[in-house]
């Protein structure tokens, strides 16, 4: 849903927010340490993976202020994520494209269905 919105702008690694650039660098370093492929900054999917991964690993990466960093660097994304978490209501964020593989996956995944 977020991938289909204007929130994801590529390349997503460019920002004037120094702390956000630190998050991106930390996440890429994490991937290198764990023998994973580095992020593709032209990929909206990698953008979401990076943000979600940063939240998931914020204590390990010593980034407890993730909300503030994302709010400053990507205010629209922060608002949408906050709405989704608080209400589990994504009305208006579906793409309604019958051929969309992402939405098809979400519909098949029972845990994600409540977001749609």
C-alpha cells in the first residue's frame, strides 16, 4: 500500500537529514556484516525494508529515536505508518490493481488482511 503511494520517492538514500543518512549507512553496514545484499536505492521495496529493519533493530543499532528521525526525514511516511499502527485502517492506500503482486500477497497473508 505504501509502495503504491507518492510517499516512496527514489532514490531514497538522498536526504539533508544527517541522522537519517546515518540510519541508512548503519542498515547497509548491518547487511554487510550479515552477508546480505546492500540496499538498492532505486527500489521502493528496499526503502520499506530499510525503515522497517531500522525500527526492528533500533536498540542493536543504538537508534532509540527512530520516530524522530523518520518524522524529520520522511514526514508523510511517518504519518501513514502512525495511522496504520494506531487504527489498522489503510483505506485509501490500496492500489486496486488486479495484477499487483504485492497486494495479491497481502490478501493471501491472513495477518495482513486486516490492514486492507
